[in-house]
């Protein structure tokens, strides 16, 4: 049974600070890792994808992957109130037809 | 930016009835997916579809469910003999060809079974 675990939160971060979201996964064969953002269980928006160990940066977002530790994280720099949402970690074994396995999501609150 | 569109946004149906949820994937994508999210729970994979046939399905996707691509643009999920526990958000997603392509999600259909 493939599992993806996230701390459900809420995680409260002051505006302008760095928000750090973490995710662990059970399937060592996982190849693709994604962070999605949900506002009120609609609008499931892809934020980042990462496929190899290390860091990947896109604007204020940095995804970090450590396959040896089976750990994925998302850093949000200069957090804004509009970043308040639920962040979902999702994992797949990489094939085009593979379904994603999701974590339950971390509820992030950015305090003005 | 191209997006996945789903209709309707909210569907209310009597228990035992059949429902069809509709999706228009991103136009040059070839992989299509359905997921569901019961309130307060994880997003769960139901089925993937490629080249006009099911590629993969989860244990949830039993004989009650079926998918179809009736024309070049729509992708549908049919749920027969709906039960109260089918109440959930249903998300459609699509992805491009090639390895490691991300899936892009629609805004979902909220299905309420009464």
C-alpha cells in the first residue's frame, strides 16, 4: 500500500517569513513528486514538480527531494496572505498512466 | 493558459440514480484521469485512460463506475446506482505524453447524493 504522509496542520506563518511544508512517502519506486495547492477543495493548482534529488526553484517556491530519506519538501519564501491554502503532496511511480498518491494536505495560514 | 474544465460544478442526485460527470481535458493532452475526494479525506485515484481505453484503475473503481471519451474533446465518468457514500468532489485531470509529465486538474464537480 503506497502511503504519503503530511502534517495536516494548521501551520501558521507570519507574512514575509519562510513557510516549510514536509512530506514523506513509502514507495521507494516513486519517480515523480508534485505539490498542489487547493483553495477550499476546489482549484487544485500544480505548484511544483520535482523528479531528481536536490532542490528545484521557481520564483518564491523551492521543492526539495531526498529519495534516500523518502522525503519531499516545499519552501515558500516571502509568504503572502494569498498563499494561505491547503498544500497537497502527490507522488507517482512515473509512468504516464499512473495515478497519483496524495497526502492529506497541510493547511497553511499566512498571518498578515 | 490552457485548463481542464469540468461540468457541472455541483450535481445533486437521488440515491440509486445514475450520474454523468463531464470533463474537457487540455487539448493536446493524451492521458486522462478521474480522482475523488470525500470531505475531510485524501484525494484518491480512480482511473486513468489512454488511447481510448482504461490504463489503470484503483480498487474504488468497480463495476459501478465507467469512463468514456465520446468525442474528441470530452471525457466522462458515469456512476450507476449512486449511494450516499459516493458523495464527494470528483476531479478530472489530464497530462501530456512522455515520461514524468505533471497532471493538471480541473476545479471539480461536487456530487451530493440524497
